[in-house]
C-alpha cells in the first residue's frame, strides 16, 4: 500500500542541495505536478534510457544487448533512476528500453505478465504484490540469476534485504528508500526554549514539556493515517525489539499481544492535547503537509514534526524556501527506550527480475553495487544504505548523518504496515490508531482475526 503520495517523496539529500546553494535554486519535490516528467512517463510511452537520461545517443551500447525496464516513477525520482540506467549502459554496453506508467502501473505490469510479455526488470508495486508474484512464479529468485545472495547481504545493514524476501528466498532488492527514523525540528525554537535534541523517550517528553508554550510542542497531521502507523512502528521496534517487530508484521503476528497496546499507550504519552498544537481533534482533520508547515513556515506554531527523510525536501522546496539547514531545519534520530538495540525502519520500493536474461542478471548485479548506489546518491534523490558508498558522494554533512543512520544501524526493517496483507477487511491499522488517539479502546483481538484472514487468503 502507498503510505504517502509517491511523487511527493523527496529524501534529505535533495534538501541539502538547497542548503549547499545558500537558498538558491530549489529542487522541485517529486510530487509536484509535472516535476521533471515527460508525456511519455505519464502515458506509459517508452524511451531509450541511455538517450533520455543524458541527451547522448546510445551509440555502441547495443553491442551488449538490450534490456526492458518498467517503472512507476515520475518526476525527480524518474530522472534519478534514468541517471542510474545511463551509467549501467555505459558500464555494460547493454541498451535499456525504459517504459514508465504513472497512472495504471499495477494493471499494466499484470497485463504484461499475463500476456507473456513481461519486462526484464520491474519496480514492484507493494510488498503484497511482491509476495504474490513470487508465489506464482512471475518473479525470478535472485539466486537463480546466478547472484550470490549471501555476499549481497554483506553490503547492507542486517535485515535490509528482508523486504524482498519471500519464504526465505530473495526475489527483489530495495531500489529506492528513505529513513523513517528522522524526527524533524526547528533548531532556532529549541535554542530559544533552552532545549537540546533529545536521545531517549524520557528526554523527548521533557523537551516537549518545555516547548509546549513557546510556541508549541508538536505538529501532527493525523488525517493521513499512515503518519500514525509510522509512529507506531518506530516505537514498537525500539520498545518491543526487532524480533517482536518481525513477528508482528508477519503471518505469525499476534495483534492481541500486550506489546501492541503498550506501544499505543506510549504513543499517547506525546500524541495528546497537551503537546499536539491545536489538539487531537484538529490534528485528525489536518493533512501531513499542513503539519510540516506548522513547524517550518516563517513564523512556526510548533517545534517538532515526525516523519521520514522526505520531509526535508517538502519543507525547503514547498513550505519555506528560506529555511537554513542547522538553523531553522534539522533532524535528530527517533528517541530510544533505554535499550542497547540500535534499530530503525525504512520505506521505499523494490525491484525484481521477471526474466532470467543476461541483461536482467547484469542489472540486478549493478543496481546493488556501490558504483550504482553512488550514482544514485549523487543525484540528490536518495540516501544509500550500501556500505560501499563513501560519504563524499553526498552534498554535505547532514545527509551524511542520514545515510550513516542506515548503514551503521544494528538492524533496519521495512515499513511494517506495508508488509501487512493488502486485503484486510474493515478498519486498517491507521484507522484504528486514529480512533486510539481520540481515546477509543481498540479491539485488537478483532483486528488480529481480520489480519489472519488476510494472510490466509493472500
């Protein structure tokens, strides 16, 4: 399931381009209408990526064969991906026929598979779809392409490749991601209130107490319920631990386990009328982008907003182009709960092979290499968890911190709500959490029964 508008996602790397330019040209967040996208991308038309990404003709690239890649990206996401494809062609001599479909991607991909004409490589639209394609044989196992998955895993933090794993087999690799462990704040407001960036949950609550009247503690856009599921996941993985997280968001999970309600109770320690600017009722009618504005507009109403690394690009590119990194915008890691476990969550898209062609193997090998990740990071579109990407590939020290928070984490796990079955009947996790912050008692046993049915029918 899409946790936020796909074309509004812009990780922190893009923010830093703004900061490095001293408030000059601002990158357009990928969600902006027409941002960097072509008519071909919108309609599903195709183009040779080796020409489209760089303006250079493919030249001798066809000597190495060809590869068909189908993508759902648009805007700056698409342009960054094309840069990677161009580098792939330059390295391997394999020409890429690139096709994009922003509007009907899932249906287009399914029709291609059903019609016996699958692309060699495709972005997989959701983890539930990934599991289905793996189980019905549409996706090729990475190992069956002749790629050493054990060696591959050594290049990423523990658990990173889990998003593309089905029944113990790796079918897809994360291709674009953002850190979900970033807590965004106003350094100038913190300084005025005499508050330093907290590291633990208790310190976080103490900071909110100081900030609640100068000008306000925290912004919340609970109208978009995925913001609440991200709160839940980041508390749960740090409070209950990685093993409990893995179990809860799998077919063996038990939503009636006491750790679930404990996490909700912990959320309510900060998501309440005392700390949320305007109160909970107002937050339930507020979009997440409006909550960003409460913190980062010229005259802030709040000091803190929690969400992933993509917040920075929206704040600097849409909310307030005069923001200065380290002075009026910054982030600190999501608070810990006194344990020693260094874990965080991430979100993104995965890419897999639907044929076992030589080109498909070469592409999977390339897209998981340090070289490809460095190209991608250099576009300002991602932070890479690949351990081989040097920090000098990023535009400044702030984005280096975000990248390091992934590469140096003891464990990273994919967005939990996106791991759940897509066919759960009735209220989803986000809707339940919306009721929970209003003070409703949640029937977790009922939700467990519905999730189990969803897993069983997947």
